[in-house]
C-alpha cells in the first residue's frame, strides 16, 4: 500500500469515527486529555502510568480544566477518547495532551500504544495497531489557540524480548516540530527510554510535572525548566527531559498569585 493510500485510510477512519460519535461540540476554554496505559497484553507491562494519569487529571481539574481521562485503553477505546477530546478542544483557549505509557519511533514517526497493540510488521503499525502521534494531535488540537503536549512515553523497548522483531523501532520518541502556539515536552531525550515508576508511585517525569506546572503564578516554560532540573536530580542525570516550544506569549496554567 502506498504512503498516500495509507494517509487516506487514516483520514477516512477519523472522519468515520467522528460521524459515529455525534459530530462537533462547543469548546471549553481550558481542556485536557489524560491517558495512562500500563496493562499491556502483548508488550511489557508498566507499573505507574495509571496512577500517573489519575494524579495529573486530578491536578488539572483542581485548576479549572475540563479533563477527558482514560486508563488502560484498547485501540477502539483510545480512538473514541481522542475524538471526544477533539470535540471539546475545537477552538479552545488552551488544550493539554498528556500521555503516559509505551511509545515507539518508527521511520522517524512517533506512535503511542494501546494496551491491545499486536505489532508484528510495519504494516500493523501503519494500518492502525498503534496511534500515530502527529495524526492524533492534528485531528484533536489543531484549532486550539495554545497547545501543550506532555509525553511520558517510551518507558521500555516494547520489542526487547522479541528476539529479532520485524519492526525496526526504537525506545525513545523522535523529535516532532512544534506548530504555532505549541509546546511539546518529552520525558527523555531523543531515542532514550524514560524511567517508569513503581506501582502506586509516580514516574520521575510525571512527579516533576505535578510538583511544578500548577504552581501559582509560574509561566509554563519556566515550570518546564524546573521539571528538567528535578528529573535530572531524581535520576542522577540518567534521564533528562527535553522539548521544543513555539509559544508566542507567556502561558500560565494557574495564574493566581501565591
């Protein structure tokens, strides 16, 4: 199948699912999508994404965000949640996309994995076993005025125990260029896995987000500088968050003065 036919397939899927789920809805001013996938069936399970996601969702709700939340999602449930979020984020003032779980980069394209991902060949990925990260962001957040993408992904190499997998993937996400009004923050550097937490605990990156991004009166890029420093300290510099930003102004998740 050619690249153009695959792209057409993806577009058709999103349009069909949008119609199935009832069409567009009015946007909220501040919306967030929070996903934590850990109970994988065919790739290594992760201990903390579910707890990470619940904590992030609770924090964002406490500062006024309309949160769409899901944990341990199959491919179909993940697509449904993305479409629900897309309706809420249409024209929103500020939209946040948080994901904790397995992620891979294949041919410089990033994919996040639902818990039922069964990936044996490259065709499995391109035809829907995984979620194309850039397509998901484009279809859900493109019209939001400000977009923050927080990716606590690539915690292990999902194919590490598969011998010689047919899919040439790498643990660690590839760089995505940030569009106007967008900040993208990754838990670890290019091609580097991020550390998981323990059951009932937090990953280093998510704990640093919880500690910093909603501090009263702190600007988001200043907060992310604090996040990088905290993760480096917690992991003895084994993990260093990174990212890129194309924000035009100062953005506050919690603008109230302390």
